[in-house]
C-alpha cells in the first residue's frame, strides 16, 4: 500500500495539498534550475575537482576554472565534494561519473583524513596528505565527515562506510559531547580533548556556537535516516531542542556564540571599538537563519515528529525575521550581516554583501515556506521567484559557468574571484536546486512493493532478501522494520540482521522509498 510522505521534509499534514501559483510557471523555473544545476555546478565541479594524482579533491580554482594555490585539503571541502556527487548520483542514476566521484571521496575520507591513531577527522592536510601540526580537530569538521559518509552509504550500501560514520559519531560522543550542559564542544586537540581556554589569536575558541550546532544537526539527521540508533536519536533530538529553544533568540535569529553553559556572547553593552573587534562573534547572520529554518524542519521530519507546530512556528519566525530585516526589496537577495545596537529595536545592516551560499539556501527555504503557507502575507512564492531572478542576474557566470562567491550587484570584483576554494564547494547550491526541483516537479507515484521476501539463517545471523522494487523515477532504497520499529536502511535488495534482531520472532517487513519520499510496504514475514 503506497504511503505518501513529504517531498522536502515537511509535516505530513501539509505534504500533498498546496495550491500551485498560477501567476508563475513552476515548470519553466524547474527547467531553468535543472539546466543550471547541470551546467553551472555538477559538470563544472565533477570531474574537474577530482585529484587523480594525490587522492581526494582539488580545492582552489580561478574564475575561469584554472587551478591555483597549493591545494591543501580541508575535511569540510572534501566531505562536501563527497556528499554532492553521492546525492547527484541518486538524482541522475544514469550518470556513473557522480557515483565514481563519491566513491573517490569516500576513499580519501577513510584512508587519509581519518586519524587512525586518535580517531576523528583531521581538519587540514597538505595535498600530499600530511596533517597540519597546529590545526585542532573540530566538531564542525567531523559533522561534515559523518554527513558525507551517511550519504555515500545511502548510495552504495557499503557497510564499511556506515561503520566509519558510526565510529565518527561515537568519537564525538566520547570526546566532544558535553554531558552536563549538553551540546558539543567545537575545538578539540588531536587527541580529542576539548579546548576551553580562550585564545587571543582565535576568539572563537572556548565557546559553543550556532554554526557547528546546526551542522551537527544536519549530519545527525542524515545519519539517522540510514542508522536508526537509539543514542543517535537522543542526540538528534537534543540538538534540535538546543537550537530551536536556546540558540534562536525571541526575535527569531540565531545567537552566534555562547559560553559552554549556553549564555549568549554579546557586545551590545560594549564600546564601539570592542564591538567592531568582535563582530565575528556577535551579529545577525541572515544566511544561517534561513538555512537553519530548513534544517530544523528536516530534522523534525526525520525524527517522525508529526504535527510539530513548535518547530514549524520557530522556522517560520526565522524566515520572516530575515525577510523583514535582511531582504533587499529592490534587487532581491539577502544581505550578509545585521546588528541590533543598544537602545534600538531596529536592525542595522552592517555588511550588505550577498554571499552565494545564503542566496542558494534561501531558494530552498523560500519555496518550502511558499508551499506550506501559500496565502501568507509574506508572499513567499513571490520572494522565491525574485530570488531566482537575482541568482540568474547577479550570481551565475554565463561565460565561464559556476556561481560567483558574492552577488556582483554589491561586489563587482567577484566576477574575477575564485570559483572554488576551501569554503566554496557546491553543496549549498546543489542541495538547494535538487530540493527545489523535487518540489517544483512533484512525484506522487510510489514504487512497487518489495516482493518475494525470504530469510536465510546461519547460526545467530540472518539475511533478508527480496525482489527489487521499480519506480517511475528512482528507488533510492529500503527501510527495514522489525516488530513495527525501523532497524535499518539499505539501497540493496538484501539486508543482514544483527544477531539480536535475528533471534526475535517478530513481523519483519520492508518499505521501498523513492527520491521524493513516496513509500510502499511489503507483505510482512512472521518469524517462527
């Protein structure tokens, strides 16, 4: 029996029945986005970034896609360049280059960036793979390692990949998680000891922060979708509640940095000199706000929190605050930074650049809000279409391809800026466009049900096999349920039960899933 689920991680009650917007042609926008996804992103980065000589991915490219610089490699970039082709391979199953690129990235994460002695992922290595001696490990970097590994397991079904993702999660649990105040310490020594002493050279050290927190949420969401572990669920719920209930301010924006006990870091009462010197620690980041709104809803959906009105309300509040205070009503696009000065409830724009990742994330979140609240006074769909027009006009390079690092309406020099660097892969843009395409061109047809389930037992282990499902677009895999509880995921047509699960005499069934989240349940097998 087909079960309809959300396309882009919305609540089930809101999934299917939203009115289309007759004043705009969704199909036309979808066609433009599809072409741009291929032309400006996927075919520009892959296979160009693949480092055939040293492994992993090349990092830095000029505006016209020539290699430049020493090509040192950061865990964040390497993980993003692994996650993106893994997802693209699901989106375009006939393209083997994406699958090859994802496999190439996984090998580098496993063989070079994972610290085989102390555990955890190195933050930086040279192109030759030598770790940088003075670089701490970070929760943020390890989160992206987990994010990439979970995505590659979803594509490949390689249990060694999933095992490394589990190992990275448990390394964070042992070394980075704060059992007292909750959340995670961001900076750690190579051995995994939290660095809590403040640093004159790096003012971020010693604090907890929104950025590592939201990307831990993101990574745990991805991992939980393929590994429904009880502890992982607890930590995912913990991060959801910390971000939603503590890090998001009453006005609807994220506090950037907090003490280990979650006291906000603020310089509103300080001198202008102190505020300017510490602006990295204390301002409003509109891009992180619109991105986090999506990540909160994605996590809530993955946890199965039906009718989660609290999270939906906070997500909407964050988007509305960004639109009311950081949106350029004339040209479109979101500004980079704002600030609430002491004695004023009106925000001041302190940096009006429009960086690429903010504009990309905004496309996804605005369309999500438009389809959830089609008649809202914020007119989300109008903002979405204006945002896409902004991207086409000021961010897409029609000559050389790719996205500029910032909108050229505010930063004309970005036309000659690097198309790729350590912080500029293409995961923000690719994820956003793929999510938008799923919403603009929705698929409501579920896969065929898995049939012919059999179980072969060998001592205390068992392997379940079935006939693979078919779909009008793409089956991405199967959720495995035992006794009404999800116990695993695989993209393959077989699944090995653990020793404990193999001994249980419960109903076992398999749910086939397609790329849009449509599901079909198999007939159950009763264990005798």
